[in-house]
C-alpha cells in the first residue's frame, strides 16, 4: 500500500478517520503507519 494522496481532496474537505489508522500512526505500525501519515 502506498501513502494516501490528499492532494485530490478539495480545500477544507471533511476527512473522517476510523480509530485504526490513528492507532497505526501513533504506535508506528511497521506496515501501516507510513500509509496514514499524510493526514497527521
């Protein structure tokens, strides 16, 4: 999986995340943390 591309979202778009991506990012998950880094 590649990182999310947020450049395609309109300016001021509402982005809703489930808790899993937040946990992956905060815990530096080896496989998924990089994918969800862009929103943070």
